C-alpha cells in the first residue's frame, strides 16, 4: 500500500457528534533496533520487536463536534490526571502530519486523557504506546464515519498514523512479533507501517519473558528524537544500517529454528550497537548508568555459570530488559530477585512478557 491509500475521501461527518473511545495499547521492545530516520518518519533500517503486555498506555479520546468549523486543531491533553501543556507541541505536530489522511480532524474539539502502567520517558518506549493509543482512538472515530473499512485496513492505517507520531509506535498495534521497514526477507514489510512477522515462530519463543529492571525512573537526558537526528552525518551510520538489516535476516532464521544461543548473540549485539551510536555521535552522550553495566556483567557471569539462555537488551535509556524463555522462568526469576534488584531504583522492576497487541476498552 502507498500513502495515497490512507487518504480518507468517502465519509459522512454527521455520523459522529459527541462521544469518547478508550484503547489500551502496549509498549514494545525492539530486538533489532531502528536508530536513524528520514522525513516523514521513514526508518533508515528495518526493525523487529516483541509486543509487550504489562507495559501499556490507556488513552481516552473525548470528542465534541464543533458548532462552527475553524481552521485549527482544538485539543487539551491530560496525563495521569494533570493537564500537560508541555505535551501539546508534539500532539500538534502529529495532527499536522496526519491531517491529509484524517481530514475531519479539525471538525472536533478533543480532550485526550492518558495514563501509563510504567514510568514516562524513562526508556520504556512510552511514546510507542502513547502515540499508538491515540492513533487507535482517532481510527475508531474514522470507523464511525466510514463503517465499511476492514479490520486489516484499520490496523494498517492505525500503524501508518502512529508512525507519524512516533516511529516505534507503529509496532504497538498488533502482536506478538512486529516488523517495521522494508526488507527483502520479510514478505509484506513496509517503511509505512508495521506488519506481523510472516513466518511460523519456533515454540522456544512462545510466552517469552521480559523483566524490566528500572535502573533510572527519571526522564532521559536526551530524547529519542534528538538521538535519531544525530545519525545524520554520523561517521558509522552507513555501516550501522547495513549491520541492522543483516541482523534482521539472522534473527528471522533464529525465530523460525529456535536457536536460543544465536538469539542471545544478535539481541545483545544490537543493544550495544545502539548505545555505541550514541557514544560516537556529535555531540556524544551516554544513557547507560553504572548500575546498567553492573547488571550486564552479572548477566554474563550467570550465563557462563549456568548455561542459561538469559540475555539483555536496552532501549534508549538506562533500564535493562532481561529476556528469557518460559522454561527458564524459575531459575531466572530467582537470579533477578537475589542478584539484580539491588541495582534498581528503590528495587523497582516490571515483570512482563510477549503480548498480543492493543485492546479496545470502550465507546460512548
């Protein structure tokens, strides 16, 4: 599909007046990372992610039909019960990007109410779950105006719209494994939206766990948006994009053949490559904390001693995602509790696992 396929042209704006819709949308954790993009929100390399379950955003979009159409976007946003004026520029930019695809958006006054099950802006892809939840709410309103759209089209356009708010948000609509970015080895893959991994996944990866150790619950020092921009003219950008696309081919085979050792190697290499790009950009920055490195070394020691298939990955932050198969949950959970929680801020952590995607909660 192309951009023009997502332009809404046949709709009756009188079919919706006042109402609200609520969606619960998960975050995701990339196994092969995307870092660097072109406008408008086109990835420089393909990425693949596990959809999560316990890390989610719940967003309610309240909408009232304007009595007099005005040539401006009208919205207020509340996060965790507080009005957030500082969130408005990002939503304004999102609305500007999607207006050509959602032409009714200026016909309504909106109130956006959102909350997370995890700390905001701490490196657990809060923009992924937040922007995908908002995109789903907007698409629910489109479906009221145009009830003929299919579920497949609904999901693709939602992913397409979410991408224009936050790139990784396009991977938070469905589950369990989502690919974003055109790749020769992934049938149906696109730069415009995320797609389900098209191959049969080995049983080793069913119910895979992701325990997130909250090393630092504060807001990141450098936003992901700034980090992506620093890939322009980065001395290692070309090699990084090639590496990531090669790793997509590798992990595609691994997810099908169940080779857990190779999974560990690819996932950890990707995590460290992501942070290597940050440390070698201009200006350079380090998002890992001392306790991030202590956790990584503890994981390596434990794996060498037990031959476990535990591994770590990192997003653009200090927190550590510990990935492990269902059959190892008892031994790994004991290790986390006894050896790793002391490195977390106030011993905080989140037990998560692969999820199935977003859930509609209500319409009024």
